[in-house]
């Protein structure tokens, strides 16, 4: 399976991206990597770090920065690693594309060059995250901040397919992210969405409050892109703050240090649970192609797992499954 990787995107590019590519090449034997980026920088870091693995290289002289306007940069920087990577899928030279770069530009380029799956009106970013019951999928976490009820209905459909085929959940339950559990809560578009989901999904559990996201009440949480993105970033920051606070407190005295030794295994499990690198990247669902969005702060481990996510989608042929579900 051919996976194109944006080497220039992300806070720690190109070094951590290349290290992640090396790890992925060692672990996934059916992987054919296509590195997309500035060849001079890629060769320099490969030699400097003595990284050796099989890959092909596509030159991308330009780079879309995190602060660049998504739509404008996609139109003006056609030689960028993001545009070049998406074009590889369009031209059937790659099966999937992974990037830790500008999310808005990646969504824009994917929509423009690959188009949407027939019947889907807007793409959505899905995110697999840990819960007390295992894991859940939230969609959308940033692609569509002003959705219509139909868009959220389509997100629910895609979320179910993804949970069944990728997360191996035979009958995934659905919840709608809202400010309260009651059907009367929230703005009109969420109330309309709730009614639509209730009529069409037998396993729709109703509204889910943000406080219940990580308990694991439901397998799929449907959200508008603004609320989903805020929930994601607040939880990420809070988890990191809690971890730092615990370590700081237990190191203050002897008993605390003793307790740290006793809690070391539990703290390690907690650290793994909240580590975004464990989950790799977020699928851009609804696009007629496999595109994975990596965290901007991705390290080598996160890059490797983002590539794993792309391979898993290809393995289960996720887009064909979504197309079939829409037709039915």
C-alpha cells in the first residue's frame, strides 16, 4: 500500500516526520512510503541522523505554514507538500496521504482535488480518543464550524461505519454533543439534528454533555466542528496539566516520592492514555480518498501511528463501505 507523507508539515518537521517514517517502514512490511517535501532538507536530515529506509521522493519546493490562509495558500502554493501529496491520490500514484501540517489547508486541498463521496455534503474530521470504557470516535473536530442538521446526520452515518470497520464495534451507539441531556436544550440546529438522528438510528442515545465524553457513554459522539475542536483542546490541555501537577506534587517530599514509586505503573498507563501520539492521526471522512490529519505537535511515534491509521483505512476499504451505506 502506497502512503504519501508530508515531510514539511508540523512543528517538529522535518526531523520527527522522517524518524516516524523510519519507524513505520520498519514495522509495516506492506508499506510503500512516498516522501513529499524539499529534497535538500530531506536528504540533509536523513544523513545527519543516519536514517535508512526504503522510500520514493516527490519534490515540493513550497510549504504552507500554520499561519497561512487555508484557501488562499492552496490556490497560490500549488508546489507545496500538501497540494502535491493530495495530487498523488488524485493521480492514483498514492493510496493515502498523511500530513501534520496546516489542517485548514489540508481540508481545503482534499476537498478541491479529491472531491466528496457522492451523497456527502461536507467533510468531517474524526478523532479516536480514550475513555474509561476503551475508546470513542468524535466527529467533527474542526472541519465544519457551521453545519446543517443534514451534515451532522451524515457524520453520524460515517462515524458508525468507521467504528464498525476500523474500531471493530459491531453496533456502535451514537450521542450528540450538546449543553444538556434534555431534547429541548441547545440551538435550533442541534435540536433538529437530535430529531433526525432519533428517527434514523435505533442506537442513538440522545444528547451527551461535555463532562461525559471520556466516561465512554457512547461509541460515537457527533458534534459541530467548533464545539468538537474546543472540547478536544480543552481536554488535551487539562490532561497535560493534571499529569504535570501530579508529578510535581509527589516529588515535594519523601512520602510523595515513595508514593510516586508505588504509583509509577499507574501513572505510566495514565500517561499512555492521554498521549495523542498513541492514536496517531485523525481521519478526514467524507473525502473521496484516504487522508489522515496528524497533530501539529506530532513526534516520531505519532507520525508512525498516523501512518498506521491510513493503512487500517485502506485495509478495510473504508470509503467503499461509506458509499455502500449511503446508497442503502
